[in-house]
C-alpha cells in the first residue's frame, strides 16, 4: 500500500473484493465438537449396538418385560451426551477471542467492526489493553506488546514501524497503526493451534480395561449365542420365544452393562463435584488420568504466578534511606496515570495518598522507558529503566542490577533532581539515583501449598516456560518447587536426544518454544511416565494436546481451553488437589464396585459356554438377571462408588477387580451346575431349578457384597440390610414378574446345605486368590491376546501422533512471502 492508502485505509470496494477472494479473518481456530457429533459418539458404540441388537430379538418374540435392560443403555447415552454438551457450551461461552471488536481505518475513517470482518491489508488502530486479532506489520507509532500467550515470554516487547505483531498478543502500552498481513488460518496463532487438530484417544486404564473386556466378550458372544439358541430350539425343542429369551439372558449376563453405566455415573458425579471448585471437566475419564500421573509439567505464568507484578523491597543507595524513597513514590503513583505491570505493582505497594502537588508530569512511554513528575520545591522524581534515566553513568550501578536480575528480580531506578524537566520533557543533566525498586512476578498465594501437595504424592514437577531460565528458577524456588535450582536454558537443546536427557535431569526450563514443549511431553511419555500439563497460551496447545491429562486456565487462549481435558474456570491452580482426590475416589471405589459386575460377567460367560454342551435349558431369564443385578450389583455398587475415598491408587485396575470377583463367580458356577446336573435325581422341575439358581446367585452376591462392605459403617450396614430385605420383598411380592416359584420343603432341603457349602468354598477360594491371583493376573496381562489389544492401542496412538506431525508440518510452512522475506 502507498502512503496515501495508509492514511485512508482500504476502500469499501477493496474490502468487498477481499471478502470475495476469501481473504477475510473468518475464524479458523480449533472448534469444539457439534452437539450432533457428541450425541452420535455416545450412542453408536460397540457396547450400545450390541445391546440394541439383543433388544430387537427380544422385541420380535414379544417378551416386552425382558427389555428392562435397555434402561441402562439409554441412561449411559444420556449421561455421556449431557456432560459432553455441557462442556462444549461452557467452552463456547468463554469466547473464541478475547477482543470481539477491532478498530480499522477504512475510507479515511476509523470504524469498529467484528474481528471476523477484518480483511487482508486492513489498517488496524491498536491501543493499550487491546488484543491483536490478526498478524500485522506496524506502520506508524510504537507500542509494548505482551506475547506471553504466543511465545510464553512475559516481558513486554517494544514494537516500532516495520516490526511484526502476532495475533493473540496484547498491547501493554502505547498505540500504533498496523497493516494486516495474515488472516484466518494463516495467522501465527492459528498455524500453531492447527497442529493440535487431531483426535486424541482417552488415556484411561479403566476405559481401556472395560474396552478390553467388552471387545473380548464381543468375539465370543455371537458364536455362543448362535450355538445356545440352536441347542435350545433344535435339540431341546423349546419354543422360539423360550429359545430367544434364554439366549438373550445368557448374553446379557455376559455383558457388564451396569459397569459401563456405573463408570459414567461415577465420573459424571465427579464432574458435578468439581464444578463447585470452578473446574470444568471436558473428558469424563480425565480425573482418573490426573490421579495416575507421575509427572506434572507446569507453565509459570498463570499457574505458579498470577500474571501480575509485585514490589519485593526498596533498596536505597548510599546516602539515602528507605524513607527517602517512600514519600516520592507515594507521590508519583498519586499523580501519574500510567497503566503497565511495573507501575501497577508500585501503585499497589503504596496504596496511601500524598499531599505533594505536581507542577508537571511525564507519562511512561516505550521510547523513554521512564515516567516522572516535577513537584516544585521538592524537585523532579522519575522511576524507570536505569539505562534510560542515567545513560552512560548507569555503568557504575550495572553490577548491582545484574545481581538482582540473577535472583529473578526486575529493577526500577528511582532518581531525583532539584531542577524541573527541560524542553520536550528531557531529564535534567544532574539527575541522581536514589535507590532501586525490586519487582518480581507475583506468586499465587496457594501455589506453595499446591506444589507441596503434589510433591508429597510422589508426583515429579517440571516448570516449562518461555521466560528467562534464571528468572523462572528463582520464582520456582520462591514457590517451593523441589529442585528448582536445577534449571536449563532450552535454547541450548538442539536434538531430540538432548531434550530426552534434559527432561529427566532438570526441573526448570526457560526459553522453551512451542515445539520444544511438545517434545518434552513426548520424551516423558516415551520414558514411561504418565504426564499432565498445565498451560494457558497458544504456545502451550501442542503440548496440552499430547499430554495424558491437560489443564488450561479460563483466562488463557481459546485454543488452549478447547484442547484441554480440564479447564480451571477461575484460573486457580489450587483446585488441582481436589481434582486428584476426585480421581482417587472414582478409581478406588470403581475397583470395589466393578468386582460385583465382573462376578456376573464371569459366571454368565462360563455358564453360557457350558450350557451349549449340557442337555438342559439355560436356567435364567433376562428379567431374573435384571432382578439379581439391581439388588446385588446395581444399587450397592452405585452407593459404594460414591463414598469418600482418598487412598493412593495401587496395582492394576483389572488385577484388583479379578482378584475379588473370581471366587464368587466360581462359587456361583458350581452351584448352578450342581442344580442342573442333579435336577432329575433331586426331582426338580425347570422352574424350580431356575428359582434355586436365582437364590444361589443372590446368596453369592450378598457374600461378595458383605466382603466389600468391610469394615462396616452406618451407611454400609444400612445398605447391606436394605438389599437383603429388598430381595425377600421382591421374591414374595413380585414372584410372577420375576418368573420364580414358591419354595417347597424338598427345595429347602437342597438349598440350605448348598448355601453352607457355598459359603465355605467361597471363603477358601478367597484365601487362595489373595496369595496367587496377582501372579495369575500378571500372566493374563502378558497374554498374547491382551498384548495384541494393547499393541493396537499403541498403534492407534502412534497414528494419532503421526497425523499430528503431518498437520504441524503443513501449518509450519511459510504461508506467504512478503517483500522477499518469510511472513
């Protein structure tokens, strides 16, 4: 654009042409899923489709009472969809970009337009406090820019004519006109964020264990179902209705549908509880991921620090006292109207007023690097950068300032002259230094306690920042970070091998680029660590997406919020311990409750296979299994799963569950086999066998529930007593509904000894499992089938990472050449 164009801006015709050419600033950032996508993802799962097919078979034979199991499926869909849509709407409300309007020069006049209305070559007018909404080149004027959300560097950067402004950064002071050089997806912020546009699979051991169980059963359900139906219909000559109902009952018993629902409910309750702590959970399973992490990567700004400055102390020079600095500083903050982080820190340190009257004031500017006032007889006082106030004379004080800087302090100089300002607001020649004002990033009040909590839990803490490594190290030491003195300047790391070695050796990293943050997280994961990452800027997006659990601050960039599993709505890191506690409660209680569900899955699967070869009908109907599941599994598991539980997580989820569920499942299998095999010698009819099998299932279920309730408290005692009473009420009052018959004397004669033997056998099997189950479970986890399942997960994750790298390579390519240089 020529100089005339720069004064006039674009014309209406030029704007319209650029819109037609697709050169407008339409949002190209990371989008949340649509509500339709969320509902479809929660509806069409392998588990749900399987149950819908079974329901169709039952519906076709007209056994409507046996469709009650669909309630679990619909509940699971509703919970997952509700949480996903709730999280999406909350994130959308946090705004796509902090500055929804932009001031542009068009047809020679300043106009206020939506950010999406900006086009290529628009001339923006930017002033203090505004966010830069498109990459631009400064045409005239100068301003200090905070690029922390983009680069991680919290120090303001001075921008003059010809300098580049990056979208997503903020004007700290000054004002300028700038010409837009990139729009939409070509903006720097969007090019980084686009590298995170890939699907990341949930890293949840519980979810993977359930997925393994369901898919394993999925391979066996179809052949078992077909063989069982054929046996009952063709060999035993049952009616088609009886054959279908029995087959569906066997298959339903094999599917832990209640466990899937319970898992969703437990994590959904965690979501609601965490909302009281201003924490938005976008992924139901991320609280488990956070509870399991052993490395937590922290961003300095917004996590350890508040993003504001504070005065640490006043350091008067020789010949002056602290009182000689206090009065002038109180007067300066009273009369100056500056608005930058260092001035605001001084103003907060001196909240009291002053009776000094200013005859003249000089506000802060990026060029001067100081501000001050002339107070008549009291002379002139200024504060700012020592190099700009004293010029060449500052050399005598440089050693002191470098010493403070090494401690992570920022140094302002207070200087005095008896003379007023010279012409054009030039400082008097005899200006003399009075003392230093030492300023640092303000550490969050709760940060030391939060860092101490994670350290006590055995979580290794890493601070990764774009700021100077020495400064970050000193701030981390003040906050109480363990081993904060071990710091590394990331500009010295050039290869992946150097990064992999450094991430294990050091605790604090400075001058880290967005790509290096990503490589740090990948290196930790390659070393076998479970990694959590906090961040708030576009520079954190790639690492946040890669981490096992990602946490963003609501005050940060929209891209960071969108890709993260957790969003701290009040941007308060103190909520993190509560999230960990919720994860522990969820995992530990789910491990206990899952034993109830897998007990039924194990005995139903084994019985389903055995009854293919036995010349007897399957003894259960779907309605009976619903009755058993509700009282011995469903209700107690939900109550037990919501109890407080802050114990540390130990062992494998699958190992812990199998150790508790296998003894009761084996007891149940032997009891049903006894009744089936000795049906004729014991003179039992099919309905009587079915009734006795249901009672045995209840008895075994109550024995397992008794064990899980130990040690008893008021809640568990009331739960156990209520469930036993519910069984008798259901049996006596709803006998026809649950397809059971009254107990006769011969039935009781068989039942009582059977129950006694079952108790003794289950106790002995439990003792056996305590000693040997862990070893057998490890063998299961090392089995070829389980390893193949795990390998497929790893291959899928590798494909995700490869897709992400391809996306990043595309977005990192120079998108446009301007004046012979990379834009």
